[in-house]
């Protein structure tokens, strides 16, 4: 058996990643049907069954077209993190590869994709005193104080983190407080070997087109009932899962802090900023090969996929 034949006999994980609203879901379904393989979602908010509209989760028709894993398997009340995702996806891949030579993972949550492909670093447990100090800072000085401190101690992570997510900011700051080492340095030190090959495909569009798609998607979400969905979740707004673009802006509106029009405009602005951070994350990974979402033909002709395309 030649070296090429041996490589082709190794299972392959195909990753489709990119910013919000770029067209990952549609492309992923088309590719999955060609490869005759299910889809593993790597969108950390589509895990939650109560957040269908605001996370642009696959529609019932899309879920019927191709089997999906890690879609709506959790409640917002459930505790879940990237380490559990890594463990559960690796166990799932072990089973999937018994039936499929190729598996497909689609999503925009960079840290979750990285965890499956390369492992998540072992980070120190939270220090109660440090965490309490940071929570007190959030309560008294607001999220801007956390952002300012993170920018000073870890500018690299500051450039890619969701700056509107206080849980992420606090975690990065408490790791720095406990170790004296920036979170960005700790979480990229060790790559874990995987028993499968990985093909990373990045999806992008020109910025003005992507921004138009983001704005249109937000309008469609509002029309589909996002305000009503957020209203049902309003009593649970303290949960980390709901500290998410599309919900937190509407929670402010429901508390009388803004108008509805202002909240909708804020969702669009924050979604565009989130897309920019997603692209910053994925562009740093030189393993990605970049395509437009309508360039399925070129993707299918990649040498790694050609043997499995039908």
C-alpha cells in the first residue's frame, strides 16, 4: 500500500467555518449531501433549544435534509462548556467514522472548532477571590472596566474576544490573575494529535455584502418573532447562554432602557462587530482555505474530497 493510499484510508474531518450570516448552513447542507455524511454543529448558541430564532439555527426542513448533531440538545439552564464539547464530539466522531470516511463540522465558534481539531488547553480552576473581585468590578464599574483591564494585560485576546460577554472577560482576567500569563498565551501552547485528518474551509464575502446580509438577517429574525422569543426568555436573562447578541439588546428594551428601533439597530451593529472578530480568529489559522459560499464546485474538487464526492 502506498503512502497516498494509507492517507486516503484515514478518516477526514471537514470543517466549514466563517462569520455569521455568510451562508455556512446552506453550503454545509449541500456539501453533506454530496459526501453522504451528517453535520456536527460548532455554533455554541445553537446548542440551546429555546434560542431558535435568535441564533439562526437550521430550519426544520434543513434538519430533515441532513442529520445534524449538537443542535438544540440543551436547555439554556444546562451547564455546558468547550471542554465538554471537545470530549463529546470526539466520542461522536469515533462512532461516525465507523460508517462514514468523511465527517463534516459547520459553525462559527472558533474556540469550539479549535478544541475539536487541536484540543483545549488545561487551564487553572477559578480562584474565588479573584473572581469575586472581577464580579465586583463589573457590578460597580461596568463591563468597560473589564474591557480596559483585559486590553492592558492581554491585547491579543482583547482583539478577538466577544467584548460584550462579561463571562469571557472575567475568565481571561482571572487566569491572568492566577498565573501572571496572558490567556492568549496559555490557550495556544499545546496541540493534541487527532486520529483523523482535518480539512479546514473558510467561507467569506466582501465586507459590504456580508454587512448587508447581516442587516437583512436581523430584519428577518424580527419578522419571524425574535422579540417574542426574547420575551419568553426574559425571566432567564441572567443565564450565561442568553448573554448573546440578539437577546441582550432586546432585554435592555424590555427593561425600558432603549426603544425597540434602537435595540434592533444595536443588534445589527453588534452582529457586524461579532462577524469581524470571527474573521480575525479564523484568518490567524493558516490551515484554512478560503472560498465564497457559492463556490461549492471548487470545494468539491479539492483533492482531499474528490474520492468521496458523489
